[in-house]
């Protein structure tokens, strides 16, 4: 009975750690913490596979190789905890990190070269292998103790880790492998009766599996990955696939000693498919990002109508490339009419579009009224439409996704803002030389909008992060709620109380909103479109102005107000995301003046 339970523990542990290693690698690449955790999981998975196979086909001196895998997994674990430290502590304890790596390397070399056989390893894998008075055994045991002592030290020395729920989760995770090491130490002295290895394997598996969950949680909070949505679904799917493979293996009469290899084969094959799909998707997004960042930025000191047209045409081409649309157009208001300024496989440039096509909806079908255009969205300045953007059908799918249509609407908003600024720019002639200062301010505004449109097309934060930011803005004036909010944990603020943390989160949000300010001086009302994003968030959340009053100041409808607010909140989320990526996925509070 004990042997069967130990065998099943080894098989289940191998399967779960192997799948989780591929899952984290696919979702977390190239994050350094995730890569280290994936390597730790792979090493432990190979350890459990070797343990399972050794039950059926004992191999001479396999325990030394299994010990090597265990040391590799533990060292990667230590490396994960070291990477969680702030840059100050990583620099301070760099010598300790190098010492741990050196000790692990020396231990691995000695285990491989000497090929030392552990006592009671052949024919008796149910109990913990005891260590004799041998220098290699002693070094092996000391290495385990030092690695986990170093891991606990890393998690306890930095207040940022100790006082944050995410750090405490990693601390709880490290308790399980520590129990495994302590269990092994006790087994050295209690040899009669020998102690079952089932419990030690359970502690090792629990610790490594929880490490994977901790890193997955880290990915959700820091890397905006929606792991909590697809993790259980993919896990159940893989369980079903492995169950099918094992059922077929039993049906065709494979011996139980092959079940471990069948399980590993099924997980690796299907995980490689998921890994390839993830990398292809990332490559596509990266290529799209490169194309988007080539968006032509016109010179703000010498704007001409021709350059504006070139800019809009390049922007339209990049939008069509991003959405895989086969056609599109941009029409802007000139002389109280909408004229096509940029086009791709649609109407000719210069053609006029009737304003009767414009509807108050965010996105609506063209119903065949514009050549090769299926979807239309428009931008308003007050009650007057100033820009219209249309796209044709997708060349890769039947319908556009919600995220793609959101990007389409946000792109149209930026086009409307550019047109609004262009309409406000003073004409370069002798009569308006006294407006140079105003022109410079508008040039700055134009640069701001150009940057925003690049950010829109190159980085689109996931809805989970946007919702967290929106909830934080709604509770902007409540220190207590902000200090306990998911946004406080995502940013990684420190403080002796949740009130202090709430104040720091408020400062970060204020800084983020200020990045939306086009220029220093706020012009008199009616405000131009370039100020809409800033005013909606600043007045509604920081100053606490009711929405109806903000809408009245901007002369916009409720639908337009909500649309601008969504776009502005995404802008804040993008800024927070960029700040977090500047310092290895840790939010740089120093840049906020805190």
C-alpha cells in the first residue's frame, strides 16, 4: 500500500510540475523570475520521473543523478527569491548569491564525477535514502540547508517582500521544501524503522507546485497576464488529455513502468503546441508593434497640409495592418464638410462624405454606403463631427473582436484630436506673429497626441489592469480603501499602515493623470479636444466635479464622455505599465516624487 501511494505521488508530481513548467514558460517569457521558476519545475519534474521509473527498472546509482536534479531545482528556487529583492538588496548581497551558486555547482560536479551510490537505493525506494559518513553526502546535505536558508533570508530581509501579500505568499511557499529538508535530516537519525519517502516527496512537490502558483500570481499582478482565467481551464484540459493517453495505454496493454513516459510524452507534445502558438502570437504582436512605431511623426515646427495627409495615410495603413483590415479611410472636416484625407482600397482622396452617415453610436456598420467599408466610428468636438474613420472587412476572420473595435475607436479619437489641434493652429502669416507662444503650446500638444497614438497602437493594456485602475480612481479620495486595493499591491507601495499606502497610491494616480496634461497652461473654455482626456479624469476624480458639469464644460454628450473616460483610463494604465517595466517589472516610485 505504501509503495503504491509513493508511486502515484511520483507520477502525479511529475505530471503537474512538467505541465506547470511549460505553462509558465509560455506565459511568462522573457520574465527572469518566470524563467527561473520554469527551470526549477522542469528539474523537479525530471526528478520525479526518474523516481517513478526506478520503482520498476532499478538502475545502478540513479540516486546521484536525482540528487543533481534536486539541487538544480532548489538553486533555481533560491534564484527566484533573490530576483524578488529590490535592486539595493540585490547589489548588497551579490556576493552571497555567487557563493550559493558556486556551492551548488561544486556539489553537482562531485555528484556527477564520483557517481556515488546512496545507501538503500536499489530495490527499496519506498523509504528515505540515508546518508553515510561520506564527504559528498555531507556536502549534499549542507548545500540543501544553505540554499533554503538563503531563500528564507531573501524573503525576510526586504520589507517590501515581508509586508506585501504577494511576498508572504512566496514565504509560505518556501515552508514546504524546508519541511522536506528537515524531514530528511530527521530520517538520518531515525533509521529503525526507516521513514517513508512519501511525505518528503509530498513536501517537495507541494513547495515547487506552490512556487509555480506564486509565480503565476506574480505574472497576473505584474505582467498583466490573465492567468487566473485560463489556468484552471488549461489545467483541466491537460488532465483530460493525459487521462485519455493513459486509458489508451492500458487498453493496448502497456506495462505500468511505461506510464510515466506516456504521461510525460502527452504533456510535452501538447504543451509544445501551446508554446508554439504563444510564441507565434507574440511574434505577430511584436511585428505589429514595430510597424506601428514607424508611424510617421510630422515636424511640429513646420506643419503643412501635405505632411498632415502623409501622417494620416501612414496611420491608416498601420491601423489596417494591426486589424488585418483590407481597406479603410479617414475623412476630416474642412470648410464645414467631411473630405477623405487618407484612403486604402476605398474612396479616392478628396471625395466628400455626407454627415448623414454619422451616428451617435461608438461603432456602427456602414451598410454599404461607403465603398469597401464595413465599420465606421467618428470623433466629435462638441456637437460637431470633425473626423470619421472607417475600416473594411477583416482578411483573417469573420468578425472583429471587442478589443480590436476598442482599438479602432481609440485610434479615431486620436485622429479627431489631431484634427482639432490642426484647426486651432494659427496660420503662419504676418498678422499672427503675436500668437507664437500659443503656437508653441499647440506644437507641444500635437507632440503629446502623436505620442499617445503611438502608445495606443503599440501597447494596449488588458482589461483586468484597466478595471483595477478604474476602481482605484473611483476611490481616489479614500485613503483606507486605496491602501487595501489590488492597485496598491500591483504598484508595490510600502508603508507602515494601509493609510500610508493609500496616500502613496493617490500620489501615483495623480502623477499618472498629470502625464495626460497637454501643456502647462489650461486654456479658457471651450476647451480644445486635446484637453479632453486630462480634464475628464482630473475634474471628475481629483477635483470631484460631478459628471454632468464636466460634460457641460466640454459640450459633449454622456456617450462621448464615457468613451473619453475609457480612453483616458487606458492611458493611465499604459503609463503605470510602462513605469513598472522600466525597473524589471517593479514600479519605480522614485519617478512619482514619493
